């Protein structure tokens, strides 16, 4: 009788019997039922509000013990389904801090599988391919107000482990919730889900729900029509208003039609006399066609034209007060060149140097 060691007959952990068959580990799965609740119902010590806008769930410690005893692939990916609604989705696990018999899911995930808090859901391990492409559809036109949606989405997808087609995920940005639907995911598989961990994921956006492409041609025509109506409704832009008369708009149009004069100024003859100019006749602005270049009078935004003469107000006392003709500048001028001869302006004392006096004479001034 041949005795066989007990180790060769071990069938635990997926090993074969060892009778001529290759010995390799078999992938085992985790399959269990839990009562599902939203993350908002977790205790304050273990609740993480940021997890409500991600794709990971909370499981009890007993699930971690079972997973460590099985030969599973990492990262841990799970298939969550409800037998009552027939809906399913995929997720990863964030922590094993839930109470026994319970699991906590993000609110959008409960809406996806259409279950109420306390309902029974089936959670089992899943094997999803590494994603390479995903097409997203924002569920509101408010998503267009984000200045850099690609950067916002890249930061939001770090909280997700899987993406499943037809799921509507939620993204929190600037205290506003944006819902985004997964329209397409590649590579395609029977599970309709992909893994987004450690992969280069290419994203594409579909037009948001409710977005209507504007008719740019009709918009330009409407703007041109409004501009023309505004110009015709203002008499100052047509050249018939009081402002046009104040600035002599008719003469401006006539000068523009004749062409701008290239050389301006008065000529001078070689003899030094000025050249006499012929006086042009007065212009009647009523005879000039002002319907031509009316846009030359349009002023830019923020500019106003004040072409009226200003007369300084004087009361009756200022008008009766005689005006004194005082010079604008008073005082003595100073020369930059020093005078060679010093002139003594004090005439009460004799000059220091007296040519008529003997050089031996000494004069002492006394007070």
C-alpha cells in the first residue's frame, strides 16, 4: 500500500490533486449579499463626504477576511446588482469600515441600480479590461460654464475605479453638482465596463443635454439690423441733429469727399511776404447730402462729445470790479554770465576803489 502525503491531496486555495496535472492557482470569486445604504447615513467617525462623488464603496471587515482567503486579482473590482430592479453597475472598494451585513454606496450608484436604502444587493468580484476611451455626456448646459472641463474631469476621475456604460456619475466642482452620463467605453466587453486605474484614458465630450447650436449667420444678420436701426433712430448720427450743427458736420463730410489735404500751412514768398489766400464762399449745410458716410460720427463706447462753448459765470460784484492790468511775471532777472566789473548798488558810501585817491591813503568806514 502506497501512502500519499496529505499536502499533495490538498484542494484548498484552488490547487489540483497533483496526479499528473499541472499545479497552478485558480482564480476564485467573492459573492455575497449586503444591505445597501447611502454614504450620508454612515457614522460621523467613519463617514467621508468626498466619497459620495466617487466610484468606491464601503464594505465590512468580514468581507476583507473572505477576500484575503481567496485568490483574487488586484485591484479589487466588484459587480453590484439588484435582483428586484435588474440593474447593475461596477465599483471599487475604499475602506472596510462598514457594519456587518451592510455596505455603503454613493447616492448616484443607488439611483443607477434603482434601489432604496436598506435593500438587498448582490456584490461579487469582477474582471474588467483596462479602459482606453470613454465618451461622456453632461446632463446640463451648466457644465459649459466651467473654464477648464478637462482638468476638472481628470481630477474627478481619480476617485473612480471603474466606469460602466449608461451610468450617470456625479462630479462636485465649486459647490455645484454636475451629472455626467457614460455614453461609450472602449474596449467593449460583455460587462460594458472598464477599469480606469493605471491606464491612459482618452475622453470625448458629447453636447450637453438641452444644448442648441446657435445659428451664427442669422445672429450676425440680426446684429447688423439692430445696428442700422439704432443709427437711423439717432438724428445726431444722420447729420441733422444739434450736435452735427455745432461741430459743422456738413463741412467735415465735404472735406472728406474732396480728399484730405496733404500739405497744410501758409506759404511765404522769397521777399518775406505771406501768400494771400482766396476766401472760400460760405457753405450751406442744407444743400449737402448727409446720408453718405454717417458712421464717421459714431463715437466709441465710453466717450462723449461736448462741443458747446463754455462761458464762465460771473456775479454782479465780479463784473463791477475793475480789472487791474498787472504783469504776469514780476521780479529781477538773473544772468548766467558773471559780470567782470562789480557794481556797488549802495550809493550812500563812496566806492571802495577811487582812482583819484592816493594808494597810501586808507579809508576806514565808521558806523
